[in-house]
């Protein structure tokens, strides 16, 4: 993980606060407390990486045609940060092409960029091509959502990163470490999941996760984004009342041979759209809206100035 000591002084609240890291470090720290503390430390470091979710500075939708890009006012797509003139991007039936401006020192996938290139999007094999600028502090990639293309821009000096306000949690609680059962769907099943930008995405839906809490049975539809975990997007009674209003995310290990899954709701986290308006987060499907207050995990993010 990246050392981020320079950012620590800018945080109003962080993982050393009362309901966070150091509160779980008694003289003889339990294995449970250590696991939760380390998860929180990793979570914070991941968010604050130079290319983490807090570094986003723009999401620019690309209509068919040619568009000049840069921070100067004479660009069709104006960047919040970066060179005055980055170059020109063209979207047509052939794909997404980019011609760099000769005044900008750019890289493509960490190699010098001097001529026209075809850009990979985030859904293509190998992932999105990365246009680097500002000596590696800035990066632009093309994402594809519901048949549309957008230019996503990140910068290590993004105000949302440098002024990060810290994370707040409910106290870690072993009762929210829940044994569950995975019930598989038929192979290849997908479900339409709405996202925060108002479109729908077909996502792999391998099965449901069923569990009990407070003497009642609950279940969540699981998604699979190909990262080796079950991805749970859920809403509960704390949304807007302690937790982020649009729901939370939870990763769970893949089930064992008997279908057993361990859900650690203490590791429920805010979606990226809690920290930036330039993310395209999935929303909890109707099946995953629980009439249950999950008082565990990450609380709503209080942006700088909103404390």
C-alpha cells in the first residue's frame, strides 16, 4: 500500500477516531479486532491511492464525432485539471481514436505518446488504455456504459483526495459476522441492475446468499464481476439514517463445496459515488432492499465542510 502521510494532516476524521482503528487495539487485540482494523486501514489506503476513487475529477460523455479535450476554455470537453490542450478524441463506428496535442507531454500505458492511437475501453480485453499527463499525476481512460462512451479523468491532486475527510464506522461487532448459504442459479444467469446514472447493466447473477439475523431469514442476490468474490449491493434501514442513502457494497468469499459463505457486514462499504460525482455505481436491486437495520460497517461519508 502507498504511504500517505502527507494526506493525514488534511483529514478532519480518519480511521484513528473513536469508532475506528485504534479503538480496536487493546493490549491483547483479538483476531476479530485485528482483522477488522487491518481491513479498515487497507480500505482507506485504497481509496487514497493516486489513482483511487477519490482522485476522480471528471466524467465526460463522448457523443459520436470529434472532440477537442483540455483545461483551456476553447476545448469542446473542458478538463478540471490537466494540460490546456490534451488532444482530440474521435468516436465512430471504428471505435475511439485519440490524436495527442503536440504541446502536451503525454504517455499511453506508461510509454511516450506522440501519434494517433486507438483507445481500448474498460470492457475490452486488457482493460482501458491510460493516457497519462502532468508527469504521471493525471490519467484519462475511456469507459463504456450501456452502449455509450465516456472519458473518465483522474488526478493525484484532486481536491477530493487531498481534502479527504476520513471514514467513520459503527463499532466492530462479531454478531454481524454471519454464516450464510449460497443457493446457485442456473449457469449463465444475469440480472438487470440500475446504476446511478439512470441506465441498466446486465450483471452476472450466480445465485442468492441466504442468512439469518435476529431470528429472521434474509437473502441477497449475489453478483459476480469476475474478481473472485461474490459482490453484494444492498440497501437496509440505516440508509439515510447513518449509512449512505443509496446503499452499500459488500464482498464475500466464494462459497465452499457445501455452499457455505461467511458474510462480514462490518466490512460493508460505501460505493464510489459516495465520494465523487464522477462514478457510475450500481444501485441495490429491489430484491436486495432489506427491512433490516445493518448497524455495521462504513457510515455515510461526511464531505469536507459538511461536518
